[in-house]
C-alpha cells in the first residue's frame, strides 16, 4: 500500500533516508489500547516498528478508556496535549473544539479517499474537515454462539425479532443455567448500546440530528417493552455488564450479545481455548422487526487525532510521520487483526489475512450501514448516557413501568439538552 506521504510525493519516514537525523525529535502517543493488558503488546509492536523506520522516539501514554475524555481535557487546560491520540469515534465531536489537525490539509482529501474505506473515513469527518483517521473500524452489532444454539436445537440464525425470541426460548428450555441473551442490564454505558440498537430496530430515535429529544414515541416504548419482556420471560438476566456477557458466551451458557468486532479476542481469552473457540463464534445481523427492514448497528472505530507540531502542520512533522505509518500495511494488517477488528484501509482489507478471515468477512457482511451513535456525539453525552441507563434499568427491574420510564427519560434528557444549549 502507498503511504500517505508517498502518495503526496513527499519524503518517506524511513530512517535510512536521513529523516531521523534531520528531524530527531520525540513525539507522544496517548491511547487506551496501551493501557489494556491484552492490547499493549500490539501497540508496542507499532511503536517499535515506527521507531526502527524513522529514527524518532515515541513516548507512549496509557489512559483507561473510561478516563480518556477527562484526561485529554485536563491536558488541554494544562497545555500538555499529546501529539497523537487514539480515541473512540463517538468522542470526535467533543474533541473537535480542541484545535485538531485537518488531515485533508496535510495529506489531501483525494489521497485519503484512495487509501481508506469510505465508511471508516466518514467517521472522522466534521463540517468538511477530516479531523480523525481510522486506526481500525467496524460496528457494534450482534454475536452468536453456535455451540449453544446447536445444543438448543436451533439450526438457522434468527433474522427477525420473532425468530430471535423463539431461539431465546429454545436456549432457556434446553441449555441448563443459561442466559439466552446476555443483554446489558447494569452500567449505563453498556445499557445504552442495547437500548439504542433496539430503539432503532423498532423504528424509533432517542435524540434526532438537530438535538431534539424524541424518545417519547410509540416506537421507543415498544423497544423498551420488548427488553422488559425478555427479562420477565427469563430470556435475559439482571446484573449483566458487557464483560459479564463476554464471559457468559465464552462459557457456552449464552447464545447472543451485542459487542464490537473485538468480541472475538475477548471470547478467545475468556474461554481459555484461544483460537480453538472461534468455531463457536458467529457475527450475525441484528434481527429486524419486519422482513425487509434494514438491520441496525452502531458506528464503531478507533480513530487517530493529532495536535499541530508546526504552523501550519505538514507531512514532514514527526507526528504526521507517525500518522502516515499507521496507514501502512505493516500496521493495518497487524493491529486490527490482533484485536479482531476491520482495518481502516482498503489495501489491508484486501489482504488475504483479512479477506480470508471468515469472522471479519461475516462482520463486514452483516454490518454494512452502521449508524452514528446519537448520544455519544453530544458534549453532554456522559450525562445523557447516565439518564438513559438509569431509566432503562428501572424498567428492566420492575421499579417503573415502561411508560413511566420513557416519560421520565424524555423529561430528564430534555433538561440536559436545554442546559447544553444555554
């Protein structure tokens, strides 16, 4: 694959060409993958490869995923922003006010469109600017455990909600001590994803593109009632967070749950079987309410943002060379694959290591039109998430009726959005 700087006809980052000697300077890279025990070796491999190629030294900075937003804003206040940062795609609107590099101005929009997959590139665009580039991409969709479904006598993956519920009942009745659907029922951050997907599936929205709260609708109520019904019928269970769901599937006591493509890495680890467990894992399309509906999934990706080292930023800056290196096949066929995700570049997706991977191919097939997270994009996204999680959980636990939970949710969300507007 041609690198970004090569595509522009500028100097490549290879140290043997003398770039390291001319521009010997350190750069810092802050990311949540570096803070994760399972992912850190993959990040270290990227850094060592870049350092060997460029002669530049990278200072890695780890920050837990849940602390990234807070830590980055603290660094902005103290004027200690890192040069390159790994973020979740949903945080980009929040960070866009920090003065991010527009990669279109550095590398050229046409060049970027030739290198990156269009839906992955789109996640980093705001108001015509390319403020982030994909390190890996995918979506948040549904994963099934084929071994559990086989034990329940289910031969075909469900495609509609009716078939989905029938499969859950079969698992409940035939797989002892099972949690048929490991739906998130604790932790607002986890509950949000399940509720948002089902709300879209039933034709509803929570907050529209203009910031209007629209959750108090028959469709959104139907989605919540559907989730409550699963709890009432013992097709889902209380006290289940995303990590719990991963363990339940890995222990062959759950048939379905919602996650990002990294699911496979977690299931390999939690099962204790490594790659041998892959035969049980099947990405599927989220079941639809009616035949012919479009299956819903949520945009998901690890994105790269940068802060200028020169004015204006140019491709020869140390941090731009690092961004350039992140688009290389050496990275794109390594890091996403090791974390069971799709590469962001077109060339890497065509690499046999990706194209011949049944799991990643299936994920791409069943999640072709992911929708932007309509909560995480707002500056008050954390508060909105907390409100939604609390109200959904109250309904799931029988502390409120679905109608009361939706009405309360709508009022609280509107108050939060009004506060944001003011």
